[in-house]
């Protein structure tokens, strides 16, 4: 199966899987998607630094940071960040219309957020146009992460940053297989893949669900 076929397969799975899971997502994912608040703390620090480049002045030359979340789901991060950082523009990409419908209810009054029903690729935005990418448990929803990482890198500005929170590893074969049945791929090679592409990669990891897996926050700089 080539890259295009893998991506098409993944996109079909996401649309199908979240058609029903979108109804339960916000009520249930707190139990397994650990670290999202942890990531949010890092993002607030990063976006605060970006906003310093954009003083509140009515100027056509005013710098507007561009923030993109891949796999934005029901808008957990967008709804928390966009109201605070009003001088930044946010894009939320997700392959599932049902998840985006949930997100829309949270952010529809915000003028600095755009939602796109689209599987993110290198053609989704202008090259070298994004200051900050966010992937919150979306890397693991992709079977072939080198393609996604390269697409992010191509669309990122020089010195742009990618923040990830996701599963990093598991020593449990049954958990690994069980997650794969649900279209979740625990990529133990994710750090190495990022190091092959980005100038700098830093990460912290913690034990999740009584040692069943390790998850972490990753920061990659172009």
C-alpha cells in the first residue's frame, strides 16, 4: 500500500469512527487523553511570546501570528486559546464533519478561528506560512507519520514551532493491538522522525494509566 492509499484509508476511518464517537468524545476522552492541559500551559507561553510581535495598533503592517491545529476535534484547544489571543488567527483542521460540528458550537462567535473539514496535507496552506502547529493526540491517528511531519515542516515558517501531546510508547502488546483496532497507532519512532526533520526537538514524558503507556509533550522547532 503506497502513501496515498494509506492516507485515503486513514481519512475514511476517521470519518467513519468519529461519526458516532463525536457524541461521546468530550465526556469520555479525559480518561485516556492525558496531558492536554499540560500542553495547553506550554501553548499559552508560546502564544504569549508570539503576541509580543503583534502590538495592538491599527496598522496594516501589524504582525498576525498564524496557529494551526491538526485534528482539532471538538475544539478543546481552539476554544481555550482563541479568545485569549485575539490578535492571532487560528485554523482547525479535521477530517470529521461531526467533530467539527461540535467545535463550531464552541467557537462560532470567535472571528479569529476558521474550521476546515480536511485531512491536512502539504497543499492545505501556503508554504512557510504557519508560526505554530498543534497536534493533540492526532499524530497517533495517522498510520504514516513521516508524510504528516513533512507536510507540517513545509507549511511552517523558519523558526516556527510544532507542539505535540500524544502516546509515545507502550510495553503492552495487547494495548498496542487494541489501540490499532480503533485506528490509533502508538509510534515509538515519533521522536526520531521529528529529529530527522526539525532543527531542534525537546520532549517530556510521563507514565499514563498506571504504567500502561507513556505519553508526553513534544516541542519541535524548524
